[in-house]
C-alpha cells in the first residue's frame, strides 16, 4: 500500500533564505504584527504565522502584504467587527479539531482596540490554550517617544466621538495620577486637543503620528499649544496616538473623591469601587472605603 506523502514543510523567507517553521502547538496564538515598518516583525511571529494552520485577520489584504513580504503561504480568513459573530464559532470549531490558529490585527498587538477580545474570551472558556506572541504596539511606541513619565500610565483607547461625551470622559480622566495614552483619528484631532486643553489645563503632551512609517512625526508641547497648531494647520493624515502627561501633584479634594465614588458605585461593588478610586487618586484605600461606606449609607436612608 502506498503511504501518503508527508505534508510539505512550512517555511518563511528571511534574508533571501527559506527558514523552516515547525507547526505551533494547537491553540489560539495572539500574534503582534508591525504598526507600519514591516521590518519590525519578530522572528517568533514569522515562525508562528508560517507554521499555523490558518491566520485570522481583520483585513486579508493588509495581512497578505506582510505574509507576501516574508514568503508565507498560510491561508487567511477574515475576522472583524462585521463578521465576528458568525466567524467565531467556525474558528472555535477549528480549535476543537486541534488546529493552530494565529490571530492578528491590521497592525500592532491584537485585542488593543480591535475585535479579538471576544474570540480570546471564548477560547479560554472552551478550554483552549491561548498563546501570546508579543511585539509591536502603537501605544507603547508612542509612550517611549513622547518624553513624558512612564512609571505609571493609563491606556484609554479612543475618546468618545460626540463632544459632550468626550468632555465628560476627559473630566473623569482628569484626576488620574498617570500619563494618559489615547488613540485618535486625524479628522477629530483638533477638536479632541481643544477639549483636552480645556479639561486638563497646561499639561505637556505629544501627538505621535505615523509611527515607524516614512512620515513619522512626534510633536510635543503644552496641550493648548498643540490645540492651536492643529486648529490652524488642520487635521493631519495617518494613525495618531496622543500621550498626555500626568497632573501636577495636587491633593484631590474630598468632593472629587465622592464624585468619583458615586460614578464607580453605579457599576461596581463597594469594595471594587473603593479600590478603583483609591488607585486612581492615590488616596489610602482604607480612607476611600470609609467614604464609600458613608455614601452608600446616605443613599440607603
């Protein structure tokens, strides 16, 4: 009886040479990809992408450019906001069959402002292995280029699109004693900077645009100065990360603490609300918990 031929070895191309890529262990491999410069991909990411049974990506055209650059022929399937509900069961079925599935976003680390979270959550609930393959991240790249404190920072994704909601969110962020890292689109940047300047005062900030790409730019200055520049110059093109320095060392008032606790208590338990507000304001957790108890008791009367 003729024995079936072995499957051809998977490879990727590096410096003109074909490099073998052994098949990864079964499971969901969350793979970071470059945010612009395709040379920023890691060797482990290439090995995983080449050896996997399939790659789930936001836009097959975007990911195909990366795979073509490195001679990778792994099949691609689209997984994005518009088809996630129907595709997720199909990907979980492949995992059930013992497949090695690589999950990527269009750029950077999956699950950071993209639809991958629900797939990872479902894979974990089903008992499948989830393997992080770290690499590029626009938020971290901007943080280290901004020249602002990095010992404590908060990534808050995109600010709300509507002005009122955006200003409310900025007010919530104003008491957090950490550097803020935000994503923004070019068309909304001037308005967002104006609202940030009005809500956060004279903090230093950096507008990081097109990181790792040909027209990379980092513009630094006080928020009001940056807002004035883009109000005059108009919305810039490209992908943008905003980094805003922490507030000055000013004691948060009791009224601010109580307001933050009321917001937190609307969705969290008393213990979790107190812990969240204590972490955000630097107040002792015991003191914040006592204020939370008093607020809850007053609300129950």
